[in-house]
C-alpha cells in the first residue's frame, strides 16, 4: 500500500526527481520506495529537523514505515541522523542527506570517466558561470559533465539559453529541460531550434518547462 501512496505523490508532482538521479539510483542498491522517499527528503533540503509526524501527514504512510526507511537508508550510508539542542535547550534530531549527494556525484563522475569518447567544451562551464553570476560548485560541475554522456554540446548550450530566457539560474532546471527534450527525440542544436521555432508558431506565450512525471515512462 505504501508504494501506491508514494507513487501518487509522484503523479501529483509533489516530489521532483532529477533525471540523473533516476538514471543511476539502482546502483545505490536501494528499492524504488526508498528512492522515492530519498527524493522527498531531497526536496526538504540537505539538512532539516526530523519530524516523523509531519512526514506521516505529507506522505500518507505510517510512522513505522518512515522509521523503516530512515533506518535502512542510514545503514546504507545514504543519510545521517544527528542529535542537537534547539534554542529552547530541547534535544531534537536532524536529517543530513549529504552522503547521498556525495555518492551520486561519485557514481556520475565514474560514468563520465568510463566514456572516454565523450567530451564537453570547457566554454560551457564558463558560459553557465557567466549566466548564473557565480562559480559552479563541484556537484553542479558533475551534473554538467554527465549531460555530455547523453547530449551534444550544442543541445546543452541551447538548454542553458532556454533556462536563462525563462529567468531561472538553476542546474536542476536545465536538467529538466534536457529531460523533456530527450523525450521528444531532440539530439542536436538544430533539433532544438526547429522545436522552439515550431513551438513559437503554435503558441505566442513563453515556453513553460514543467516538472516531469517520469513514473509513467517505460522502465529502462
């Protein structure tokens, strides 16, 4: 029953799932339920106060199931539970999922290294940093490198331009754009331009990139 409840959250777009995480999560040796739960935690931030009662209400699953997920993911070294004193001097627990990000960054990096034929123009890094107005962090750099395993450099550049056009400076937002384009069979920058030109002819409003619902896609 709990799987159906978690899946419903995905269908309602209550939980966002980055394409790169979905493609690689099986390497973590976790169940689909645990992966969905991790994505729920991810949306709360890297660290946050552990409130099982609130999670029960948001997820629609029992506190027993929640504690089971927490215990399993802790054993698999994908998250940490720390105890701390709040401002009132009361002990509380904090969830830290930085281990999950470190593991995913390592997996993605290894996949990029294995594919010796895949290269990415260094100017793309500079372009994104210029558009964002800041230096990219290590995790963002790994995302961009991983894109090169699937997309041409030209497509990545067009996705960055599309994000900027929509006023969003976010690597995850660009990842969603690339995911949507991949579902449409877009493989080159010319494909992107043809798609956007066709879209602009049909709709005069700005193109909206929405949260994707990957669960309805065929399993890889």
